[in-house]
C-alpha cells in the first residue's frame, strides 16, 4: 500500500509512529553529541496523547486483595466503580507475611508491565500482607478497607483473649484458640523483626466498631504513613450491610475523583 494511502486510512497510527521516529531522531542526535539517552516509551505515550495520536492508551489496572475467608471474586464489586480500568482479583495463597513476600511481588510485577497506573484495594489482613510484600515501585495508590496495621499488637490482644502468656507461646510455639485462630511464636517474632514501612499514597476506610483494630491504633498508623483516614461511625471490621456498602462505594468514588 502506498504511504500516502496508508496515512489517509490510519492517521492515528501514522501519527503515533511519527512520535516514535521523532524520539529516535533525538536519540541519534544525542549520541552524535557524545551524550547518552534511553528511549522512554512513557514519553512517547505523553507526546502521542498531546497530539491526538494513539500509540497506546493510558491504562489503569485495579487489583483487589481480599481478607481472611474472602475471595478474589469480590473484585467484581469494584468494576462499576472503576469503569475505565481493568479490575483484577488476586487469588493468593499466602497465610503469613513471609509467604506474601514470596507470592505477591511476582504477580504485581507482571500486572505492572501491562499498565501505566496500578491501584490496589485491599481488605483486612490482605492490606497487611500487601504492605509486608509491596512498595511504591509496584503500586501507585492504595485503598485500605479495615486494614490490619499493627499485627504485633493484634497478636498481643489475642494472647489476652485466649488467656495465654507470651512465655507459654514461646515454649509451645503454636497454641490453638477457641476463636479459631492459632497463635504462633514464629509469626509474632517475625512481625516484630519486620515492622511495616509503607510509602504509597493511601486512603483508609475504618469502621468505628472495628473489633480488631482500636481507633488510636489506626489513627497513629495513618499519621505515621501520611494516609487519609475516613471513619464510618456505624462501620464494622467487615463492611457488608447495605448502608456500609453504600458508604464504601461513595468513599471509593470520591477517592477516584469521580
């Protein structure tokens, strides 16, 4: 097909090709001047967007990480809240932060390659695992719903609820409880040795009646990491009632700028 006819039939593609050719010319000029320059695909996308060319649409992927007993299928709830993004439920298997550190980064790195912006929504312990395993290189922004933000304190609380002394746990290593949690000395010592360090722009939704995380704990964490904290007066750790879900949806929509 003659070039003129091709351009007439595919003006956007032709314009996009022109953007990349322009960048290549810049690269050759810099090399001729003895300078080094790495071709930046992001720059090409921005130029194309500025001229109307469609080299590649700016794509957002939203990944949902469920809490204990949850499911990746819960991601379906968020698709209508992010109509211009691909929403993915992460069907992870990790049961501890060290397992999350092995499982989460490869999955997120693969998703990261497919998008220009990666948003993470995580619930309860899913947020804790995410903060234990991920960083700003893999996540652009995060929405935490009833996050577990101080696992050491939570384990300490569970020790009290079970009437178990820390020394006893150290001796027995694992102790099952009447509330269906197994207390683990390995888990406690691990979280003490690996405190959370989170530097991703984050919004937190917290229910005033959360029975796992105290108000002062979530407030202190939000201040420490610079997160925006929203408290629902009638909220619980598990957001599930119609009223709670309406509040959650409005919170998501507000954060997404819609």
